[in-house]
């Protein structure tokens, strides 16, 4: 088999894989434009494209879609900011500063990744009760403000930044904070963007912790609110698909605007370590 034939075969395989991945998304969009009676029919295409389904989602009784939408974006944005900030600070300490027991503490911190999130849910919930943060935005945000994975990702990237920059900064009289903020952090932009994307997407669609923490409908996030489409007025798949279609917009925006830096960060990480 010639080189061109192998390339053609590879492209066909990739096209088949891409098609299989995009079909569920296409079905979701088309179903969101159907009437409820058409949802169960074998035809993918609706008889009439009902764009009003998207507006109806905002007008449904007991469905606070716009509120849940804002809650999800608000919580995910704050968690992402705090995770990126705390992870970069911890990574700077673990990679650029010298102190007794540094590597042992890092391994201990890294070991927390072995614990499933569900195992830590009960201790975290008890802490939130003690602090009076149940059913609050702070209770949704603060427990997720630190991440061992983010610290590990940032540390591995910072370890590959030349040490000569630290020495030059010290000669110029820069403090540790200036070294972190003005030298190391700008050079870590690909890793920061990679962590930002992973963090936002993971927290935006998180369901378990908001399900435990929130009691008031006004504080629900989208994953919790979606359950109401099958409970308040019967199963309304067309409206549910319309809501889901709108809910993925923030993740698409984040990925589209940061995809170049994401690819660069992954490539640098794979090459350097």
C-alpha cells in the first residue's frame, strides 16, 4: 500500500470517528427544534423547525433557567479563578523555592488525587455545616478552590523554566512575589490556559457537590435544574434538548478562544516533561 493510500485510509477512519462523535450533538440540536409529539418519531428532521422552543425554556413555570445559567457561569468562573491562582502559587513554591521537606510535602499533596471525590464529600459537607455555608455560593466555591491536579500540572511546567531567570531576577533585586508575578507566571501562560479550560469545563458541569449543597431553587446550577424538565410538567425532551444546547455555549466559547494555547500547553508538556 502506497503512502497516499495509507493517508486516504487514515483520513477515512478519522472522518468516521469524527462523524460518530458529532452525531449525538446533531441529534440534540434537531430534537430541540421539534414539537413534543415528534420527539419519538424515527425521523431526525422536524416537520417544522420550531425555534420558539428556545424562548419557551425561559418562560416555563418553575423553570428558572436564566438564573441557573448565571449560577453555573458564576460558580464555575470563581472556582476556575481560584484554582488557577492557588495552583500557580503552590506550583511556584514547589518548583522554584527551596525549603525543607518540599518534595515530601508535594508527594503528600499529590497523594490526595488518589481519593475519590465522593469520599471527601461527607467531610467537606460537615465543614460547610460548621461554617454555616450550606446553600450559599461560598459553599459551592470554596471547597473546590484548591486542586492537586492543577498544582501538579503547573509545577511540571514551571520546572522546565530556566533557573537562570531566577538568578537574574535576584541580581536585579526582585522579591519572590515579583519573580512569581512578573517572570514565572507570564512564561507559564500555556499551562495556565490549559488548567483554565479543564477547570472551567469540569466545574461548569459538576453535579454532585451542588446537589448536596443547594436547597433553594434560586441557587441551583444547570445540572441540577435540568432535572426539573422531567419532573414539573412531565417529560419534555424537546425543551430539555433546547436547554442543553444553550448550556454548552459557555464551554464552546472558552474552548474556541483558548484552543491554540491549549494545544501549545499540551505539546510543551509532552516534550519537556
